[in-house]
């Protein structure tokens, strides 16, 4: 597949006509335009379906409750193109391995169960009964339950996730690696240690009341576009938005609302960020420490002059513990260290601190620019410290807001997709279902891949996702998948993981979020949880492409029935009527009493958040200040000339590549690009557009290199680089992950850059 390539800086605001044009193009390219127009009308509406993209919340006020990337997700899913037996008769797995990720998913929807035949190197049709029997045979033949890995994507519904974790625990394992292990694990772990709850504390409506909003390590224009509406409304009414993000991103600068006709047809747009700071990769903790140091100096001067100080004294005294140790750590951190590590000046950090100081209500948001470093957990806690200083919890317009990725990644964890399940969950399951769930911790994603490499995994079940493209150290991950006894992928579309079959492999085609789900008791709906702990119903409306596609719930139930039978639980009855699953959820999980009745609430219902109500499930019973020192280095193993972060393009959601453009960054028709500061390009003796190779500096002796990337001069700090994943995932060592999280450090990869050894003609088209 050939595309016209260009590098052309984008001059317009985010959103606006460009967003409308892109949405229209994707709707018509789906070959299913009328169906998708109907889908978009019903997306994020009552009796409609939840956006299969990001986890941003809905206010249910807009006529069109979707963004450009949500429209891409819907049209990408609701296509007429099919991948079936006739497709695989023409394409061997070996041939498909040479194709791009974009090509693979563009081929269309999977429509029938498939089994890999190593003799023909092709996937061939298999019946659902035979597929379930093969899975059961492999699981029942395991030497111990921990030879099973149950991977989960953040798109899986609450009902499917609940059945999935229940099945795994009835088999006897807590091996639940999931996509959250690779992105927001630091948010959950850090918040639990600080405030006792691993979720954000704000409501969507709080953005209408905040005086200041701080954004750390996040690009909402591409990753959470509906968030731009909330930020724009806040900015328009006078709230200060302070951004800390390594790259200049158009969505954090200016936004034209596509639902305002005048902003579509003119150059009118609103400013988003009042202040925009570009810290060094991994320098956000130092930046927050600098703000805190400036605030502490101001506070002490206020006290010395006989005033009351600037911190929330009553809140701190009543609701927090450990502030003195943190203050001592601040005093021990000098400005020279803060400036060096953050990449920002003392003056800039004092300026940001002044905004925080004069705001009565502050929200702090962050995403994967914070959570994919070695010291991410401490960074999340440092941000939390800042909010505790001002008492910015438990009141309207203030709080903590980790902005999640996939549309139900938070709900998966709520349902029990957790390799370290809390005792209360296991106790509840044991009491309700009358069995003894395993208590030992299981594997997170990196643990699971390492177990596969050791040959310890007999069965990998993947409920959605694309592990081969999402995980680090791509050659290692692909080899790990091949060493499994059986790999089973529950998927809507063909992806890279399917091309790395284990000794045996199955692809099971599932319904998408947009599609009608008819079971024995009638039409079904599922539920999801957004970043604000709002749970709401999602009911597909489109006719499935093939009768041989099954829902995630039906597939999980079919596997469980074939493996465990119906002695402990009638799995097939649950698949026939999802309200029965919700009854079990209501009986075993806090916050879900009367679950089925609550699903009728327009806009959904709030699960509650103890920390938002100033109840802290910590050892002290109070919010806990962290007194962690700054890391000595973002890349402590080596002194690298450059630090690289992997990121998404605008035509991408996680590992799904909708197209080859990255409009806001001015990249068209290509993905093998490396963003670099112009002065760094000059220092290397190269020029904008030169071809380069990138190699990781590591201490394990493994050569990790990607080749022939095009240099793009960009507004990024010197010494910092950025490039797209999954193309640069081969550079991320499997052995380098966050302290206390296990999350690969995909935002701080030490690398060297050299002129390319290959010419352009050698590249695979």
C-alpha cells in the first residue's frame, strides 16, 4: 500500500474544519456510510453504545457526543470488509508478517473461528464447539493452574471482564496481565498509597468549577479529544490551564469546536493553555518539586510576617499525615538539581506555583507521559502531595484526575482483572460462589511475557488487545507468544499478535461495541466505567456482519463451560441473560447494589470514591504525603546522549492504526519518523529529513535497533526525542520497568542516533 508522504507543519487550531473533514473521510472509507452515520448519532447516548475509544466521560448535553477519533474507532469497526477463510486461503501467515499493522487491520472484520495450520501456514475455519473443546483440552492438561495467562484489553465490558476473572480464579490462577500494566499502573498504585483509592477523585462537572487546571504528560487533542471541550469551556470562563508536556501539541494550544459552525468555517478558535512548559522527559516530578519549594518559601514568609500562611492548615491537620518528612525532602532538594532534572527554570516554576497559589479550586490531570518512567509511582504521589497542600480534595472543582486510555480499562480493574487482587474481593467471591480462589499474586504483563519465554505457559487467552504490538521488546514478545502451547485471541480484526501463533493457535471473532447483541433471552446491553467512576449502559445497534461472530460474554462463557462444566455455575445461562451476571456483580462488588436498576439511570451512576469523601483507606487512616527523593537520573543505567519517548500519532488509538497521518504534528503518509530539536539535528551533522538509525543503550548485551527513520525538526527539548509505537517498541527493554509498577519505561528510553546505513529503496513498502 503506497501513500503520498509529506512533512508540512499544521497551522490551524485543533478540531475545527480539519476534524470535520477527517471524520467525513473515514465514514465514507468504511464502505458503510449510512450505517456509520446512524452509529455516530447514537454514540454516547442513552440506549446507544459507549465510544469504543477513550475513557473520557460524557455530559449528555451535546447533539453529537463524539470526537474525530471516536468516529474513527466506530467506522474502523463497522466496516463491510471481511477477513474469513477465503482471505487466508490467499495469504499465508508468513506473508502477512511482512505487512504493516495498518494493512492488517484495514482488511476488515474477522467473521468466523479460525485455527492455525502449521502445515499450510494459514488459518483455517474451525467450529465454535471444536475451538472450545481444544481450549478446554489444553487447560485441563496443565500441570498447574499458573500455566494459564488471561490477558485483557481495556475495551472488554464489565460483564465480560467479571466472567473472565471468575473463570480464571475457578481454574486456580491470578494471572491477569492487562493493558493497564503497560500504561496507568503507576496511577492506581501511587494513588492507593497516598489516598487509599486507585482512581481519580473528580467528576466531569468539576471542570466547570475549577479555577486552575494543571495538565501533566498528556496530549488530549489526539488521545482524549472530548477533553478539549471541557478545557475550552474552562478557559473561556477564565480558568487558568497550566500545561507541562515535553512536546508542543496543537490541542493544548488552540481548539476550534467542530460543533460551532462559525469555528468550522473561519479561523476562530479558543486558547487552551495559559502557560505551556516543556519539561525534560521524566522531569515532571522535579517540576512539581520546584513548585512545592517555591510555595513552601512563600508559606514560611507569610508565617514569619504574622499571617496565616498559604496552605490549607485545617485540612492538612485533620486529613493528612507525613507532611514534615516531605517538607524536609523539599528543603534537601536544591534549585540547581530541580532545574537540571526538570529542564525548566526556577522562574518558570515559580510562575506556575503562583497560579496554583491563587486558585481556590485546582484539578491536576495526567496521563502516560507521567506513568511510563522508572520513577512514575513517586511522580504520581508528588502530584498528589501538591493537591493535599491546598486541600484540593473533597470539594467541587478540585481533585486528582488520571485520564485513562481505553474506554473500560478502569472498569476491568473494578471487576477484578488484577494480578494482585485485594483480599476483600477474594473473600466476597469465595462466599458467594462457594469456592476457594487462589491467594498468591499472579503475573502482570511483563511477568507473563517472561514466563512465556521460559516455556512455562501452556495457554494464553487474550480477551481483545494486540499484545505483540503493545508490549515492549517486540522480538522478545513475539518469541514469547510462539513458545506458548496454545494462543487464543478474541478479536474483532486481524492484528500482529495473530501472526505469532503458539504451537497451536485460535482466533475467535467477537462482536464490536457498535453491534447488536442478541442472546437467548433477547437483546443485551453491557456496561462500562469511565475515568470519573461513572458506570453506564452500552447497547449496540448495528447488525453483525456474520452470524458466526459471538459476543465477548458468550465466548468467555463458552470457554468456561467447556473447561469447568456447569457444576459450580451455569455459564451458558449467564451468557443467555447478562442481567444475571450483573446480579452476581451486585452481590460481590461494593457500589453495585441494585446494579440492573441503576443501569436505567440516564447518563449512568457514580460508583463513589472514598477519598473524594475524605475517607482514606491507608495505614494511618489519612491521606499520606510521600517523602520520596528525586531520582538521581531518568535513565540511571547509562549516560545516554538522547532520551526517547514512544507515542501515538493522530490517526491511531493504542495499537490500532487508522491511517498514516499525524495531522497536528504535520506528518502525512508515513510513520517511521523521529522528532528531534533542530539544534540536535545540526549537532549530529544531519538535516531535517535525513534518515537515521536508533539504538538503545542497555547493560544486558542485547542489541535493540530500528532503522531508516526520517528526522523531523520539532519543538521538543534538546536531548529528548519522540517516535511512534509500535514501530519503536523494539527499543524498549523488557527488563526495564517502573519501580513498584512493572510498567515498561516507554517514555524514557536511552538511545543513540546515527546516520542510516540503509537507503530508502531497501525499505518495506
